[in-house]
C-alpha cells in the first residue's frame, strides 16, 4: 500500500511542511512518498487536444517521471496553498496535463484522494482550493476521503493559516489543522487496509 503526498506549491514552505506533518503519523506498513510538483519541469498545457484523440500527451517533459508514481500509488494526499481562492497555476497545470490518463480509460479511478490546504489569511480561500482538488478527483473517478473527526469539535477540512485572531504563526503550527490532517491520513490508511 502506498500513499503519494503531492505538494502543489511552487515553494517548499508551509504547504510542504503541512504535508510532511500529515504523513508523519502513518504507520510503517504503508509506504509514503512526497512528490513536489515544483521539482519537475512541466510545460504548460497548450490545449491541443491530442490527449482526447490519441490518449497521450504530445509534450515531452518530466511528466513521464511523474505518471509512474501516480499509477503505482493507492492513494493521494494533496497539499495546496490558496492562491486567490484557488490552487496555484503550477498545480492546475499538472492536473490539466494528466488529462490523457482520464481519456485513456480513467487510469486514476478508484484511487483514494484527500486534501489539505494552507492560506496566509483566515478565510483566505483554502476551502475553494480543496474543492478544486476534489473536483479533479471526481473527474478522474477517484474516491474522496474526508477527515471525519469529531462532528462537534473538529473542522471538516484541514486548513492551516498563518494568521491567527490576534497574531501570526507558521502554518505547520496550526494545531487544529494538523490534527484534522492527521485524522484524514489515518482514515485513508484505514480504508486502504479495509480495501486490501
């Protein structure tokens, strides 16, 4: 069983640190790996639609290194910062570039998908960023997983913010968000074990 953590931030800062914390508590019988999109050279999707007809991407870049990692993983946890209420362009381009996997008989279907997000400001649009990731998953036939912690005291999405009500913090210091992210990771592990 393998969980691939996908960091959709152009920088190795808050979202990356939150992803590390999310994966930290996963037991050793489940393999984990972090794939940081910014470490790969991905050309922009040019909308040529070759992937619709030919079921492949005609661009020649590092996507060829990423796709095997996507295919071998059983589950994904995306960690994304909110950029103006959505995902950063670098992640959106990655999602666009994987279109040929969908067009070639939904190669990512039935994989488990969870998402955590960061934002600089409270109510900074991170929920919309998570929803964008889940829309990507639904389009690919994946199975969405939520944290499902305490219905009265836990948030339903792991959203870490730099802004507090009276100060600032590193997003990975947002204890509630880290707790919810860990709940999400544990649910994914539990479901993987159940399905296997």
